[in-house]
C-alpha cells in the first residue's frame, strides 16, 4: 500500500457543548508514502497591525534604529520599504483613518465602517478554500489590544469582499479564550447541567475520556507523541488559569475575572487617551498573543489577525522598558509632554516628528511595538509545533505586518501615505526572507504579487481596469 493515513491532521478532542481542542501536529498525523514524503502545510494568512507607524527615515536605519527587535526573526521575515498607499486617500482625512482602513488591501475605504474591498488574508482564504475550511476551524479570528474607538478602521484590519468586517475583533483575554476553546456550553437554567459543569475543574476535563484513550496503548501512539500531547494540553490549562484566575473554587466561573486595563467604552470615552503602564500594556497583549498563537498551533484558526494599538492610538505610558535584560528607557509621556489630556499622549510624538531630530520618545515607542510583535512571532516559530514539512508555522504562514502611515505629520497626504512599513513572512518559501528590500511600488501591486504570483490564485485586488505591476523582487 503506497499511503497510510494514521491520524487526521484535523483530529480534535471534543467535550461539553461545542468545546473543541485541536491537537498539535505529531508524526502520526501525517500521510507518509513509502518514499518518505510529508504532507503540505495548511495555507494560513494573518494580518499583524501596529498603530501610528514608523516614519520612512527611521526605516532606513535598519536594525540600528527602532526596528532592532525584528532582527530576532529575520530568518523568517522580509522587510519591504517604499510602499505607497496614496490611493487610499479619500477626501483627505488623514492616515489614522484612510491609511489604517486600506492597510492590507490598499483600497480606499467605502465609509466609516466599511472597507473598499477585501484584505489579503480574506482573498487567500476564499480562493484557497472555496468550499470552506475543514470542520472545527474558526473561519476568521481577530483580536488585539487597542483603545481608540472613533472608527472601526482604526483597529479592525480584515475585510470581506463586500467591504464588511471579516469578523469582530476581541479585546478581552477571557472572551478570546471562550471563542477559541468553547462556546454553546450547557444551559445554565438547567440545574443538572449547571451542576455537571461546575464539577469540572476546567474545559480540559470535559475531553478527559478522549484524552485518556489517546494516552493509552490502544491509541497506537508512540511515547514521544503522547508526551507532546500532554505538554500541549498542559499549555492550554496554564492559559486557562491565567485568564480565569486561580483559587479554591477554580471551576469555570459564570463571569471571568476582569482585565486589568479598560476596554470598550471605558477605554477612551472622550478621545483624550488613557494612562497605562508598560507592565499593564505588555501583560494584556502577551496573554492575547499567547491565546491567539495557541489557536494557530491547535489548528483551530488559519486566517485573521492581531492589532497592537489602534491607528492614532492615544496613551500616556509610564514605566521601565527593558529589552534583552537591559533598561533602554523609562517612559513618562505625561511628564515629558508636561500637559494632560490628548496633548499628553504619545500620539503627539508622531505629529511632531522631525526628520533631522533625535525623536527619542517616538523611537522608544516604536521599539516597544516591534518587541511585542516579535513576541507573537516567536510563538509561531516554536519548533514544538512544526508542520509536516518540518518548518515552523512562522515560516509556512503568510504573516503580513503593516501600519497606517509613513510620516505622522498631517500636512502632506502624499508623504503621509508613502513609505509605509511592510514586512512579510515566507509563506512556505513563496516569498524571500532574511532581507530588506526597497520596492518603490504601490501597496496594491505588492498585495497582488503575493496573491497571484506567490500563491498562484486567479484573483486581482483593486479596480478591474487597473493592470497589475508585478513586484518580482519580493518573490523567491
């Protein structure tokens, strides 16, 4: 027999309600031929957005400037400079609106809550999986840490063909945990169902019988595979405890513990910004990142994205900033700016950007953003969760990284929407990596090159009459 399928890649543990816990990739899950060939990794695409941008002159400094943390993942990253999003300008609002809404599609917005067209992740999703994704996968998952609320395009960066949101982004870790690992739990109006649920220490206990079978000799799994599954489920339990809290009654509570930072209307009720510490911001973002990465590792999601601070974000940050064990900076936005309200926020450092100046405060804020994006990418680069081809998820997935502007000053639309930072992961070797490339091209051409040339899809983003100018330099 030429092929032997030992265990499906979509193997799930199922429990109460619709709880589904994906298993990590293990050797028994791939179809092997007598020639030793492995399965192809699934197609995945995620948009990673950071607010306020990185001015074009600072991008030219490479890793000696605020982009320094990206050097940690450059083996699986292509930095693309000189990308033009000027076509995204509609009515000359500003990049906080126009640039953010057209990030990942380079198409002018169609309104306050509508994009002008699909983003690259959704184009690939629809084209690569025309009949839908396998059972148990969340169609699109969006999450992140942000506070500005004035327009969804500030923090929502995944759009459908008709310009509607591909999904609603999640900002509370507890909500994200529930979205990933459990929904449709038993009716709490039923005393017996509630009692049964309360007897469970965690959602993992609802899948205990299946887990015990996999760990037994009856499963035919080797010791290495069993050990990996056990470690994987321990990881899930650890995150569950971080989200829901620990204590003598550590059962699934009716309401999770509240986040330490404000959300929704309380986040920025009057647009004047919020006071937050480095520890508060980082802890919340990293829990969101951990949960999202775990969903990808479990093969419960293949498309979507994360937002690290909204376009035009207004925060007054305080606290020590440590990078690789060294204290780089002490944030004190309110003290440095010497004024309260919106004028005391880090947002203003971008509006006051001086190409010939030190721009120290802004540099440190960008450096922090890069550090936190890299934190998430390291999670996807974990060899424990390597795909069937032996490469990590970070190498095999398309992670598109971008922002809203190439210059924070609002006095020149063309300059503001040109030179917008972009970076991409290799997408299983479809794109170059380990390089910084100046392309001098429209974002629309960069995206179409990825869709048509790298992925070989029969789809063109943007106006039907506009020809595609292929950006060969980003291709392998």
